[in-house]
C-alpha cells in the first residue's frame, strides 16, 4: 500500500511541474498587458496560430504568408497593436478549461468596459513534447 501511495505522490509531483492550460492563458494575458514580446513569443505558437487563419494555398505562397503574418501577429499584441488595444479596454474573464489529451480549450470572455459588449471565445492550446502548453488560437 505504501508503494502505491508513493508512486501516486511521485506522479502528482511530476505532472504538476508545468503550468496547466488555464495558467498559460493567464500568463499570455499578462504578457499582452505588459507588452512583453519575449513572453508572448514563448507562449504563442505563432505559426500554428497563423495557419489556423490561412486559406489553402501553395507551399511557396504559404511560407511567404507565414513569414509576413508572424511579424503582424506579434505587433498586434504589443504597444499600440490592435489586439492589445482591444484587450486593455476590456474586462477579461477566464473561466473553465477543457483538456482532451494534447489539446485544450479555455473559455474566455472579453467585456468592453465602455459599451458592455461581450465577446465570448475559446483560447486553444496544444501540449508540447516537453509537457508545456502553447496557445495555437485566440480571438
């Protein structure tokens, strides 16, 4: 019985070493608020995010578009960027996380502080080989 408890406790310690999906979303929101490009790049899989927004095209065109969108995506999250401006004028509520294997979704609501208009979305994350989570989709 003691061995079983020891194995279970060891498993909990090993599994709890990396932040969960909801924690990663909180880190990402904080990085956007702080305009912290280093953290944003570490948390967001920019290429996966951009592939989710692209139409089907040739591999050559796809590579060129990804290169261009990489910069635009990061810029939108920094300084006076469009996404950052929207996020900073909103009250952001992070709710439940839903994990299915190596994929997770976290419910997030953005409420405009002036108009009260609500945007509900799910931030999507994928588990990386090292056990960490990276964001692959957000609104």
